[in-house]
C-alpha cells in the first residue's frame, strides 16, 4: 500500500523508518533504499522497547551516511517530474523485458 510518509520524512530531512515485512517501495529496482531507509520487521517493532533500542543502536557514522545517501535520491523521490519520468520508463522497460 502506498503512503506519502516516505516522502514526508525525506522532505524534512528525517531518515525514513519503515516497519513491515517485505515492503515494496517505488522504483526499488533503481533506488538503493537500504542506504538511507531503516527497515524494521513487524516482529521486532511490536516487542516492548525494541524499536527504541534499534534506533538508539545506530552509530553516528551510519546516520551521517544515511543522510548523505538520502540527499542523493531525495529529488527523484520527491517527484521531480523529469526524474520521475525517467524512473518510470526504466521500470517499465525492465518489466516488459522480464515478465513475471
């Protein structure tokens, strides 16, 4: 299910935290989300205090790296029309050349 929260968090400079299992993200074939998005499984997120421990355990170097990578992808994800168009065309080309 699509939600604007990824874009909202990035637009204010926050590292997105996605809670879920096997979440599909837009243009994930072209965007290295693991470099700037923190994914936490539902199982871990529902344990009392676990999400807080996970977030507190991230070292400052990783946070700085994630912020840097987020700035690389921010414009495309925040719907720059030209960038969005190119991502869409590449995604469609890949889908058409590799049917499921």
